[in-house]
């Protein structure tokens, strides 16, 4: 999920590592590790500008893929939320007035 968050942060254009940290909530070392990995995989490019390095998505098809994934999730999100197999632990117990123990 973290690399997807990094790619999503970069979808609108180049960012420094610090800006990626601010947008994603990742720690600086974690964001840098993901940026390095995404760069090694060819998904992100980088360019040094003075003391800063700006990262950006290497192939605009990645942005299109992110947009399509978001569109799909917006469409099927309510169906997933209604599915009993995807209920979060604790939500079911709250609706019944207490927790149940497994035996």
C-alpha cells in the first residue's frame, strides 16, 4: 500500500522526498526506500535540482492506471462495504450490543 500512496502523491507532478512524506504520512526513511525501489523498477524517475531531488512518475500510463483503479473502487466500494466477508472486526459486535467469543 505504501508504494501506491507514493505513486498517488506523484500523480500530479514532480515532488521532493519531503513533499512525498508530507502528502503520504510516511516517515522520511520509509518514503526514500519506496522512492528508490520505484526508481529501480522504472516507475519513477528523479532529477537533482541543487540540493533537492525531484521525483516523478516515469510513464504516464501509471497515472491512467491509478485513475482507473480509483474509478473502479468508487463504483464497487459500496458493494464491498455491504459484503459480510469484508466487515471489519468489532463492527459486527458493536451492532449486536457486545462481543461474541469463539469456542
